């Protein structure tokens, strides 16, 4: 967390979701999820 200047677990979750989203998008895929996606900072609309 120090390496990426992340203050807490919420910022860590946002960082992780954005990284996974970027990877999936590069493979022509989309990330899906629920409320955690919105809390994690994804640009995608969550499924509910």
C-alpha cells in the first residue's frame, strides 16, 4: 500500500478494481459486479 500511496483498505479496493478493469478492457472484456464496483471506483455500471 505504501508503494502506491494508498491510505486505507478503501483506496486499496479502488486501486485493485481499476487495475483489473483496465486489464479486462485490454482483452476486450468488461468488468461486472455489484455495489463493490461503485465503491471501488469503477466507471462501469454495476449489476443489481
